C-alpha cells in the first residue's frame, strides 16, 4: 500500500506537464526537451523497474526543492528512444544502452546507476505457498517451454515434500521493450547454453512460449489473477501484489530469495573493482557469493554529457546529486538496495563532467 500511495502522489504532482514534443521538432535532445514539459521543470521517461522509488524521489524532491519532474514509466526501450529523439531531459533504463544505441544518440550519453534491484520469479500455485525452489537450468527450460507441467520430475526433485499440481505451466513475460526483460534474459543467457543460443538476451526477445503483459504492473497482474502462472517482475511489484517468489539456486549452490541483502551481496564485489573511468554499464547477474541473489542489477538514469538548456541541466545535475545522497536512504523501504559508497563517489566525479551553459 505504501508504494502505491507514493506512486499516486508523485503522479498527481509531477505529471501535469503535458505530452512529448514530436521528434521532428527537436533540434537536440537536451535543448528542446524541457520546452514540452509545461508546468514540469524536467521530463523523463523509461524503466518501470525503478518507478516506485523514482516516484517517491520525485515527490520528495518537489516538496523540498520545488522542482517538479514529470516521469513517464513506459519501459526501458521507450526511455532510450525518447532520449534519442530529444523529447525528454533524461531517460531511464534497466538495460545499459548498447553501442548501436549510443551511436544513434545526439551526443555522448552518461549512465548513472541509481539503486540496485532484484528481479523476482513469481508464481501462482494455490496450496503450494511460498516455498518453491528452482535451479537455473529448470527455470530456463520452463521459459523455453521444455518443462510444461508443475509436477515435472525436475521441479519435484528440487522440492521434496511439496505437493505440486499436475496442471500446465503458463509463462507470463513482458510484451513491451523492457529493462526487466533484459536483466532476466541476461541471467538466463549466463546460466543456459540453450537460452544463450536461442532467444538470447535483450529488452525484447522472441519468447518460445507464454502470454505477454505490459510493464511490471501488467506481468504482476497476470500472475496474480491466473492460477498455474509464472512470471518475472521487479521485487517491489512482487511485494506490492503479495505474490509468491521462488528461491533460486545461486552460483555458490545456495537457494536464496530475492532481497535487498541478496542484491547488495551481488553488487559488492563488482563495485569494488570498478575503475575510475568506468562507464557503469556493468552486469551483476549470476554473481559469486554465498548470499548473492542471482537476478540482480543496477538501474540507470541516462543523461547527455553536453546539454544546451543550462537551466534544465543544472536542475537535473542537482537532482541526481540529491538522489545519490539523500535519496539513497529511502531505497530499502521500497525494496531496493542502496549503492555502495565507493560507487557513489565515482558517480559524483562523472556528474562533474556534465557540461551546460552557465555552469560554474
């Protein structure tokens, strides 16, 4: 309920700025995006994965600093597209932009990790409860359509003593371009040769089986209302909808549930080894560590390094600085892990490289 309240409040406050400017009218991404914002000071679009905490941040920041941010939770693919077309001041994505996407942008794009999230494998099995365990190979074969019944011997073997139904498994996946899909398929590609050589990883893939839902909200809703279903959503959406989540066997051989602590454990080793000049496009799926949750990821804000609208750029830089310090303290209450302090320090240095007219 708390997450829903924050999201609703933030939407009422910051979404009053009107629609996006058609791409043909934007001479440059940073220069023209703010003109379409109306009453909003900044506009952004993208990932649904971090929307609960972004909504809280935007609401709090508006209350504290008087800066209104209109954010449209349309999926990572949409956020990258709108940043490229110049209709927003910033994008947001759970999948780092690839080299082709960076080349298509109207300038150099910087990636700023904001929080660490976990993608939960959710299911609806009345009578089974919350004790389902899955291994990497079994999970991959479920989404490949090779395992089709809940009482398949391979699932039953991982869950001794659990009475599994004989009904069909209904896979639910994203229907839109999605950073959550990128994280999930990045993991499946890391643990399954069949997945890596088949659907592979991406914000959109050719799903072998299943039913599509739009956004984390859509997948969570489909799973919640459909007995026998299984899907993947960001942890906050699983908790908000009271969905059962599977325990996954990690690289160390331990079964772990998605959690803040598990996501932090997955990120800890990666953050310690990042060079000072990193571009932060880093994957932490299937990370080593006894407590690491295997489907964990950073989520990123996408910002042009050179911005032509000085007023909007300063507001955006100030907001990111606030988010990486004060905002991080709100992460755990919304089921996200805060960034390690050494990563925040590196990002602050990168933030100093954003250029705009009037910069002091």
